[in-house]
């Protein structure tokens, strides 16, 4: 029974490890922008009480080169002086514009409503939705705009460098890349427009304006907390291509700053991803079996094998014991491989990789908490608003 469980565990660990390694070759940076005639881009920033970060977000966006831009900020009822900061920036640079979001209608999520209003206010043919806590590098927008044009895509997205400082940040946020590249076949994603292969990052989404309005854009995903997933899915359902690029070296984001923010932030949209009722059980079993069980087996069985060697002698060790030992080592190695690659490629905290099984257990706890809360009808609170829908 233990041998069978170990074999299943190794298989569950090898699946994401192999796919992660294969995807790393496909998930590359967008190439340097070389075309002189890229369509102008509207950088669109929804902002609700972002006084701490909005100056840096806008200032760095204005440093974008290689493409004509405007920077439009939608102030969504801020009470912390966000609008005053933006007005000062607009007075110094005509490319900056402050818009004020209309009152939030019933049945809308605040961010999606602000993004929909931003799209309507944009003047340029390419829309680039960027969260207020994202710092853009000078080449990011142009390179992603060229990536959008060259790939015949209607929407592209990228995952910025995730800045992590507190323990729950560096423990959990690097798992974004593990889940993305360990379970999404990028080659298949690029061969089709199947919505099942939709993926994106809500921190940075760039779309062709014409396609955005043809699909309904954010107005078709009004209540979602997860436009990074839902918007690419919407585009693909309409027959458009979407793609992903690695912008680790082109942009950065400090998504959360406290443990409570990490928990609430990851839980708010969990039921639209891993914690969906249709997938949470198989996902839990797969992650426990492949990413946690090998380490438990290592802690439990290796001392027993060491005692066996000490008292019985290496010559008398059975074939089964050697096989068990080999499977444990293979399982642990397979589970750790993607995390080690991620530390190097995406500049992640090495402690997150070292404590990988702990991070997986914490991630699963958040998924189940989110699902139970939804089943009980509990509201999701974010940015001072409570939502009860998806």
C-alpha cells in the first residue's frame, strides 16, 4: 500500500515539474520593440484609495518609451487624497488625465466598473489596464504592444516581478508561477482559442480596443474578482487569441503588505480559480499527493531506513527498501524542481522554495476557507466594499 501511494505521489509531483520545465522555454520576455509605428496605448489605472502608490505608478508609466501613451486614472471614490496627487501630476504633464468613476451600480464589482469606465474614456486604440501598485519599466508597454501586434492576439497579459517582504508574502505569492506554469500547457494555449486554456494577470492586461468592446470587455464580467482569468476567457470564447509573457524584468508589483491582506487578497477570488466547486477536491488531492506527501514520507521513512542500515548492514537491505528510498528522493526532487527554477528565473525568495510544502498547505487552507465562506453566503470585503456574488 505504501509503495503504491509513493508511486502515485511521484507521478503527481512529476506532472507539474515536467510541464513547468517545458513551459519555461515558451514563457519568455516579449522581444525588444523595434517597430516605429506601434499603435498608441492608453495606460488605464483604476484607483481607490491609492495615495501611497499612485505617484510612483503614474510617474513610472510616463517614462514609457518607444510608443505614444496617455495615462488615465479612474478615481473610484477615494477618500485619501489620491485625486489630488493625480491632479498635480496632470498639471505637470498633459499626457496624464484624471477621471472620476460614476456611482457603483448594483451588480458590479468596483474594479471592473472602473476598468469599463476607463476603456470608454480612453483615446488610443490599445488599452493597457494596470493596477495602481504596479511599477512599469520604461520598455514594458512598448514591448508588450509589439507582442500584441506580432502575435495576432486580441489580448496579452504578463506577470510582473512580485515584491515580497513579509513571511506570508514570500511564502505564498511565488506559488502564482508554480500553479501557472505547472498546470497550464502553454503550447496548447497558443494552438487554440479554447477558453479552458485562458490565463492572465489582472495586474497587467493589454487589449485591442476594437476587440475589447466587441466582446463586451469588463461589462461582461461585472461581478468577477478575477479579471486576470475572466477577461482572457471572455476573449477566447469570442474566438480571439490571447497570450502570456514574462515581464519579471519589465515591471514590478508589491501586491500586499500585511499577512491579513495576503489572506484576504488570495481568498477574495479563489472560488473563480482553484477553489471552484468542480475542481477543489481533485486539486487538493493532486497537490497533497505530489507536493506534500513526499516530504512527509521523507520525514517518516528515512529514519527507519537509516536504522535498518545501521543494524542490519547495507548488504541485507531489501530491494523494496531501496525502491521506497528512491521513490521518496524522486518525489521530493520533482516537487522542489519547479520552485528552484522559479527562484532563479522569477527572482523569488529562496525561503518560499525551501518551505514549499508549508506554502502548499497554506494555499489549500485559503482555497477551502474561500469555498466554505461562499457556500455559507458570506460576503467578500475588498477596498471597503462587500460583495456576495462571484
